[in-house]
């Protein structure tokens, strides 16, 4: 009788213990692991939004060295890229008449003064950008022998769509961004009084007399479009949006491990920061910068930094 009583008590206790263990295993296995993310703090920053235009380097002053006589080049020691000064000997020329006098000089030495090469001098100082002759080439009077550019006349030509005429004018401060990411700070110094009929863009000029750049170099020119001081700002990487770009949000971390969806209204934006309209976000709030793509609201996260 006692054994049956013990047995009847033991079975329900065992069943309760088994069910408790099962529930514990199911609860443990059903718990999702935290998603590791990178975070940062909402800050106040000065933000500038830029207008970016295409530009190209040009030399405004170019001069040609021309032949002053017909004949053959007997001497020419310059090459493209060489500097030449005004009045400097550029080339020597011998004429057909001088060649014919060589035999006559053997008879009459007084004719030797007429067979000296005729010199061509540069009429400008600068750098030789184009060379059209070599030694022994035949040239005619008036032919262009070389082109010389003046480095001090270097400008950047900027194509500005006419819709932005209120934001770009002579004296506007700008940044010239080269292909090697070097930046030159300069000002708009001039403009051409015509509009491209196809692109509807006006050419503005930025003089760079002390800058050594090659001609026809493509650059980007940036000028401030709008700016805000002490703006509530977040990194670009923290901002998310829907496919229609009609709704924006960030994933805000609360209670140290819970990510919640926080709607925001973006305003000014540059390469790294976005200004956020004042609302539910405040300075020093924790937001996710990496790992939040397609994350659901109220997700458990683990901060890696």
C-alpha cells in the first residue's frame, strides 16, 4: 500500500519536472541573439551644403612664334615644355640664296657676311606648348613655328547652369578639387558675357597666376549653397529611407541594447553629415551607423564600440 502511494506521488512530480525543463529549453532556444552594430552620438555641428560644377584649366594668353624668312631650319634647340624669354634666339634659318653663295665665297671672301644664318627670336616669354618644326625643315615666311603660353595667365573655366546665377558671381569664394583630391581655395575673378545655347550654362573664370597646373585638366569647383551653425547632425550612414524617398528614419538605441525606429526629417547635407530637424532626437542620443539595414523596430542589439 505504501509503495503504491509513493509510486502515485512520484509520477506526477516527474511529469511536472519534465515539463518545466522542456519549457526552459524552449525558452532558451527561442531567444534571439543580439545583433552586433556600430553606433555614434547625435551631435551639434556646422554644416555646409555645396554646389558642385565642372571646370577645366586653360591658358588665356598664347602667342605664336612665326618665321620671318623662307628657308631651312639650321638650328633649333628647344623642345615642348622648355621655357623661353622674350628676345631669346629661338631658331636659325638658312635660305636658298645663302646656299648658292657658298661657292661664290670661295671666289670673293667679302660675300661671307651674307651667308650667316638668319635668326628668329621669340616675341614673348613663357613655356613652349607646341612645336611644329625640327632641324632642316623647310619653312615659309609667316609660318607658325611654335606656340608659347604664359603660365601667369592660367585660369579655371567653370560651367555654371544659369539657374544658379544668384549663387555664383565675381568674388564668390570657392574650392577647386583636383583629381588627386588636392583642394585649392580661390575666388571667381571673371565671367564671359555669353550663355552656351545647348547647356544653358555661363562660363565663369578663376584666375590662378601662381599655380602650376597643366592645360585641359578637368576639375570640380565647389561653392557654398546653404549652411547651418550648431545644427543637430548625424552621419550619412545612419540615415535610412524607403524606396520612394518619402520617409526617413534612424535606429536609436535605448536601454543600452534595444534599437527602436525613430522617424526624422533631413535638411542640409554634405559628404559626411546630415542636418536633422529638431524633434524626438536630441544631442548625445545613441544611433546606429552600421548594421541597421532592414532592421525591425525593437530589435535587441549589441554595441561594438
